[in-house]
């Protein structure tokens, strides 16, 4: 899907997170991407993953102030999709196992929060 690094794309496709939408417009080699989990709030996703030792950010990099992100709106996301957007950064130091763990925990969290 979309512009995620290929390794994360493969894990997310394998897990098939229902309601996942790629929010960023980066090129495939960029390592910071925005994902939206429709029906879940980004702050709750962030806190749940933080409890698992995973550090991500809520919203877009361009939305430091409160309010709706103009960037995510320009990408065509709805208000509900923007509310569920998290930003994931993957660096060259991250292993396949860490990325798989992230994808697994993101899937578990999304399923639990979307009930």
C-alpha cells in the first residue's frame, strides 16, 4: 500500500489491518510515514504502542499546533481519518524483527480500539 518502506508494506499486508489508510505522500525510500487507523484516535494508539516500548508520533509533522492538520486535509483525509493518524519513522538501525513487532502491535491495537 502507498508509500511505506517496502518491508513495512509487506508486514502490514500480511497482517491486513482493517481500516488502515496510508496518509503520507512520501516516496518509497522515505522512512517517515503517516498512517491512519479509521475509528481510532491517534493519541490512544500512541499511548498503547508506547506501553509496548514502541515510539511513534500522533498526527502529521506539520501539525504541532492543536487543530486539524492542513497537510493531512490536503492529502484528502477526512476528519475521522485525521483523528486516527500516527507518524512512524523507521531508520536504518531498525531490524526486520522490530518492524514486524511494530506491525503486529499496530494491528492488535487497531483491532482492539475499533471494536
